[in-house]
C-alpha cells in the first residue's frame, strides 16, 4: 500500500487516536469533539473499504473499468447521518449540563472513589502467608 492509501491509513490512525484521547477527558465539550473525530475516522475507514474508483454502478452501463461497490458509500452516508444525530444529542446534553451545574466538567462518582480507596487499602496491606493467618504473632509458624 503506497501513496494515497497509506496517507488515508495514517489519517485514520491519527483521527482514532485523537478521538479516543479526547473521549477519555473530563470536559463534555472535549468528549463531543472526540466522538466527532471518531466519526470522521470511521467514515475514512469506509472510504478505504470501497477500494479504488471505478465506473458508476448503473445497470446496463459498459465502462472501461470494473464497477464500484455502492455498499461502502451507502454505509458512509449512514455513518455521517448517525454521527450528526448523536453529536447534536451530545451537544444538547452538554448545554443542559452547563445550565444546571455551571460547568462542563464531569464530576467524580462517590461510589467510584469509595471503591478506589478500598482497592488502594487492600493493595497497600502487607501480604500474609496462610500460617500467619492461622497463628498471628508467632514468627516460627508453629
């Protein structure tokens, strides 16, 4: 794969990497932009799946090359519409959240903090052997 195909593969990789990075942020607007970048990356993947350009897929047409598959194009159009709808919905949620809370930062979940503190406590506790559990305080294990 050389030339334009390789450039598109690199562009897809960059779009997916940037999209996932922004999706993991705490700001709702960054999450929306990350989702949009993922949508554009998915459209480029569908463009790559279509293959090389060919003659239009019309019945009875005799062109110099092979007919192009219309399925990836239809999927790309569907992906564009779905991405637009979900982006509009996420923007509406971000706007409403900003109205109610005064910011677009996603707050920490209290339950997540409790579970994280428990896990840290468990990881920091000294490891005990089965003999120490049966006879605490005895160093010889008897």
